C-alpha cells in the first residue's frame, strides 16, 4: 500500500484551512472538516484512481488527479511509491490559475470590470 505524502504547500494549506475555520466557526467545526478532508485523502490508499484526471476534466496537460471534499479540491499525483498531495483549494479559489496559469475569467466579466 502506498503512503500519502504532502507537499509543503499542501501541508500549509491544510493548516490554513483549520485556522480559518476555527476563527470563523470554532475549533470543533475545524476539527470535523479537517478530519473529513484527511480521511478522504487517506482513502486514496485504498483506491488511488478515485479522483478524475485533470487532463480529462479540464483539458489541461497534467498527471494530477483531484477529489472534492467539504468544499475543497484536493489535487494529487500517483507516484511509484506514494500518493503525493500537491495542494488544496477552496471551491471559490481559482485553482486553474494557481496550478496551471490558465485564466478562466469570462470576457464579459473583464469587460464589465474594465480589467
């Protein structure tokens, strides 16, 4: 069975999620949500291809896969000896820009905001 390994960015993001939820909703809520996320990540050990491939879902060349848990996208890569958690993004974050440099802002939004 492969081990789960987190990149420093992913580990930082998980801590950030816990801190943010603790501040807004309390420590108990933060523990529950982080546990839900980490349980889903550990579940990848049983079925590593659980998440769809980024290439097939978003037409971006990448060996990443992702799962969606508690309003967060968890991006990971299957490696020879481990499953590497690349990063986590809240559903409101523009993960396409952060991970792949793909701008997903519609032209009408750009025109409206004159950006």
